[in-house]
């Protein structure tokens, strides 16, 4: 069975959630893209790639950390953030400590993507780290819904340079399903962690069955598709 993932769909969600006023307008398909349209598409691709890179490294780092610790030893766990290092990305995990945070672990990814974990690192959290982890906590309080009992987050720079865009992504532990609905984007102030905007990225809790269990005999899955009606983006990009 061949299954094509929804990387394009994830990038599409970034486009529809961008909120920028420079979106290309519907146009004739035969006309070449303008410079503004090309720049917009390039930015969508950049944002989508950043989300993918951060999310995959967070998943790898989480598996590595859980192989070395007992999660029950950290009842005040508040999550992780992923940020650039000199060669790649670092994923840091935190627990609440009074009114502040304590670093549980740093997982550094090198130029070739190989992770190196450091438990209880002897360092001080940066201002950016604190801003990101507070943004994650606030976004989870604001952006979750009944679509799942667990959510992942990806934090990326917002077009508002004084804010973070936190993608709150509904997750499933069912290996046969791909969770498509239930995600949201929450824009959080860097300075005071205030919610500036919340945008749901779907109207339903749609999860696609990728197992192929109910297909006719001899059939296989080659693609998973969805439609999107929260914003005009889908119609807009069909027309461009």
C-alpha cells in the first residue's frame, strides 16, 4: 500500500492562517504569477517547512527523553520548545518551578540531524525560551477543543514581530488515523503572553482512515484528500 502524507495540506493551513493582507487575488490560470504572488507562495513554503522541521525534531527528542527518564518523576512538566542552534535545532523540555521554570533536558541536533541529549543542563533559560514556553502554555489553555485529549504545539515567528504564532495541533494515538481537523493557530504576545488572536483551522474533528481496511479487494490508498471551507483560501488557490 502506498500512502502519500499531507505535507501539502499542512503548508496549506499555514497559508490560510497567515492573515496577511498580501494574499493573491483570484486570477486566470493562464496568467503567470506576479512577483507578489511568487513571494507569498515562497513564504508559505518557508513557514510550512519550518513547522515540519520543528515538529519532527520535537517528536524525536521526546522519544529520546522518555527512553531515559520516568515521566512520573516530573509532575510539573509543562512541555517543550524548539529553537535554532548554531547547526540545526535544539529541543528543550521544562517543568514548572514556583513562578519560574526548570530545564529538564536539552536535545541538540547537529548538522546531520543527529541528536545529543543533556539531562539537567547547568545553564540559565534565555528570555526567548521563557517567552516561547509561556506562549505554549497560554495557547494550550486557549486553543484546544473536544477533538482530542492531547495536542502538540509548534511555535513559529508571527508576522507581528512582537508575537508568536502557536499552532495547536490535535493528535491521535490510533496508528490507523491521520488527524486533520481540530487544529488551531493562536497568536500570543511575546511580552505578556496575552492571546492576540485565535483562528480555528477546521470546522470539524475530521480524522482520515489511512489503514485501507475498508477498501474493495485489490484496492490501495494512493492519496488522502480534504476540502477546506473556513477561509476563502481553497477557492482562491483553485482559481490561481
